[in-house]
């Protein structure tokens, strides 16, 4: 379990690296304000996904750029800081952040190479 105390963050980027199965999340976190930090990272590797048409499980290659803000407590930001993750107890759980990002990827529509170009209506 990889956890980072919000108190460790400052103006010098703090590097991080987390792995989950075949996914690798790395980058840095830099303090922007007293209780607001910016995470800049990349998720690489692969995850298993079912095709939304035929349900065949396929490995999807990952190369996702991730940029969002982390708030130590309730976020009181402005319109420039729309993508904010609120952190509880001043502890950033990097495993949880990676898991959440992978779930976002899994929630997208995915079609395997055998079904690409196939109309959903044709299946029904």
C-alpha cells in the first residue's frame, strides 16, 4: 500500500510510482497552495477488458496521461481547478487513486478488434 502524507508535499515535485497487476502509474505531485496539490502522471501497461459486443476478454494497452488536483480536505477552488480529488486525513492513497483511474478506463465503451465496425443494432 502506497500512501503519501500531504504534509510531505512542497514546491519541489515529489515522484511516485505504483503498480497494480499489469498497470503502472508514475509521475509527480507538486504543492500549488497550502491545501492544494497537482498530480501529473501516466498510466502505462495493460488491463483486461471485456468487449462490449461479444464479451471476449482482451488486453487493452494503456498510455494515459493523468492530470488532476488533490485537495487536503474539502475543495474550495475556482473554475481553473475543476478536476479535484478530495483527500481525507491528509493522506494520499496512491493505490486507491490508481484503482479509481482504472475503473474510469473500464467504464468506457470498448470494442475488440474482431467487433470493430460492427453495429450494436446488428447484434440484436
